[in-house]
């Protein structure tokens, strides 16, 4: 299945989750500018397919904005290697999301029933389980791809040998090892740390 077809299936998985979770999320207190999850959760994760969709969206952005976001991705990846917590690279100064329409599932699944703070989001257990099932479906859809911190995934996709292997559908494992991001990412199909 080509990437565009997989991207359509990914959007269908997002919609299916949103439909199942809708009744639970009606009591959420989240709103524009809340951003606690974007700052304090610790890791905004994605699969390579989600990263590809984000990079495609970025191509359509004004060059100056795209350049600033690329710099933020680099800075974010460096900080994430040094620390458990880092604010999302796409969280703008006004606390809005630069890629909201194409944000990864790790963002889409989060909400809170009470104002966040030190305790983080409060989510219904049932919705969390639905999210775990959706993640399994997303990883199956991106079989042969990788899963990990969004900035690391985006950097990986900007590595020419990896990108070529991934886009062609062939094994990108060797290109992955050579580009030096292996320690932070998992192979989607088996969800284990690459050695």
C-alpha cells in the first residue's frame, strides 16, 4: 500500500477513535491555549507515517516559517536527548499548535477532566484503552516504520538514505542505524528498541 493510501487509513483511524471517545470527552476542560500536555507530558510521540504527513504539510508553509520550525525541531531533538521533558517543537509562543490539523495521535488522544498541573491530564480509563488499541492499529499500518519522539522521527525522515528507503517501502533498518537515531526509536512492527 502506498503512503497516500496509508495516510487515508490513518485519518480513518483518527476519526474512529474520535467517534468512540466523543461522549467521554464532552466533559473535558481543555481549550485553545491550554497547552499543558504540549509542555509537561514529556514526549510527543509519532510513527514515521505521521512524521511524513507533517513534513508534507511543512513543505506548503511559507519558507521563513518552515525554516523556523525546522530549527525548533533540531533544538527540540537535542533537548529531548538531554532531558525527559521538553515542550513540543510545534507549540507556538501564543500556545497554539503550528500543525494542529496534522498533529500526531499522541496529541489527539489527550484531554483532561480537570485543569492540569503537576498531576498531568486526567483521562477516562476506557478512552486510554481505546487509545492504546488505536496506537496498535497505527503501528500496524506503519509496519516497517518507526515509533518515537516526534522531533527524532522528523529528523530521521530528513536523512536522505532513510527517507529513500522508507518512501520506497524497503527495509530502512540499515539506513536507520547509519543515521544515528536508533537509540531513541522503536520499530513499529515489533515495538522494540533498536540495538
